[in-house]
């Protein structure tokens, strides 16, 4: 079931998605966590541009002694890195609670949380958010990308119902000569 096109805010548990998508796991194992993060961010930038969802990717800094910070990638996509001792789950739960309280002030009428953490899904649904599993998000991205590719593909020139019409001009000429016995 595709998501509706109403204005939405997509909140993504970054490391949960990296751990759930096999392509990102392989990238992480081969090239490091930074490469997997970049691939996820790139996928979500493309997806957000297609579906026009405001998208925030949340990454833990749970074991790093850094303050929280946010980084904007496009007008639709940003990443938030939590502070030391704060998990992405904690941040997402606080965000959902605040979103529910301020629903009238929000420009976004929907809040969608992408995570495969079942307890996290149950918690955010309690705050009125919708949930997407990591696999469902991957499927939604694939569907949106496929639709965009089909739109960009140039229309196919109708070649009629005969095979001859689908041949390139040189092959058509040779076939014509062969039929006329001038080969």
C-alpha cells in the first residue's frame, strides 16, 4: 500500500536502517560506517525529491563525546546526530511527543517513522505517528524510483506490427536487396 501524498515528515532511524538493508550492511562492512551513512542519505535525498516528504535522518552518537548537531543536505533532507548518551530512539520518541502536542502548528499533517525496532514502532504509534519497517521503506524507495525512471524514459517509437519496421535502416536496406535478389 503506497503512502498517500499528503504533506508528511519522514523520521528515519539511520543506524537501524543501515543494519536492516543488506546493501548498506555490505557497504558498512566493506568501506566503513561513513560510506553506509552516505549511501543511505543519498537514497533518501532522491526519495524525498520524488515524494516531497520533509525527511530527517537520526543517527546515534551514543558512544561519542560530541554535542548534538544537525546537517542540512537539501531543502527536504537533513540529518540529526544525537548528543553523547542520547540514543536515536530517545530522540525519535521525544520528537513524536512534541509533534503530537503541536499538531495544529505543524505544516506536516503526517509523521512517519522508519524503523524495524518493534518496541520503537509501538511507542511512536502511541504518539499518533505512522510506521514503516526498513524493508517497507526500501520497497517504497524502489517503487518511487521505478515510477520516476518510467516518466523520464522517452516514448517508444511505434514500429508497427511487422518485424521489418523495428530493424535499423541499414538492415532494412540489406533485407530489401536480398528480397529483390540483388545481393
